[in-house]
C-alpha cells in the first residue's frame, strides 16, 4: 500500500513539474522578457504611462523586439492594443507615441498581426495617426502594406462609427 502511494506521489510530482515547465515555456514564448521586463509590461507602459518619455522608451523596446516575435506573440501583443483596458477604463485615443510601433506592425501586409495593427489604429485613433501614416506611405514599397495603409487612411479620415472595424 505504501509503495503504491509513493509511486502515485512521484507520478503526480513529475506531472506537476512537467506542466509547470510547459506553462513557463509557453508564457515566455508569448510574452518574452526584453530589457528586464515582459513585453506586455512594456506595452502597458507605452499605452498608460503619464510621462511621454516613458511611453517613447517603451515603444523603442517594442520596436526592437517586433522583428524577432513569432506571428502568434506578435498578434497577441497587437490584440492588446485594440481595446486596452486598465482598472475598468479603456484608453482612447491611444497615445501618439505608440504610432511608430503600430505602423511598423502593419508589415508584413498579409499577416494576421498586421490586421490587428490596423484595427488598433482605427479604434484607438491616435491624434497624429493620419499624418504619421501619410509620411510612412511615402516610403513604403510593399504593395500589400501600401494597400493596407491606404485603406486605413481612408477609414481614419471618415468620421468614427462606434467601434466599426475597417476592412482589413
């Protein structure tokens, strides 16, 4: 009887350690550490910090991390930009400091994450979104990204319609 209990205890311990290890690997894959903080923490700072310099610092880190992210972690990070909420309050408009990150995330033009970057810019309507997109469009060579930017500009120039989402 005791041998059976001990075996069960060892099996449960191994399963618990394995499950914990898998959770940590998935968590680090979806929310990696960059410059000593998780990317979601940097995103939170980019959106919610009172100090514009702190927001710019966070966006610099996000821009640095963006090319190395897989499609799912990148998409999830951008999904968090679509309806940022903290303590029951939604952040609208998104701060202008977030624009370089959102514009960079429009590439590649056919990715799912680019669609969420489009939605975040449309719903969040950062005050300087139109001029920033117009400037980015001047240098953009990728036809898919240009098309996405043009559609987004058209949507942003039109009056906002209660959470209507542009054609991505």
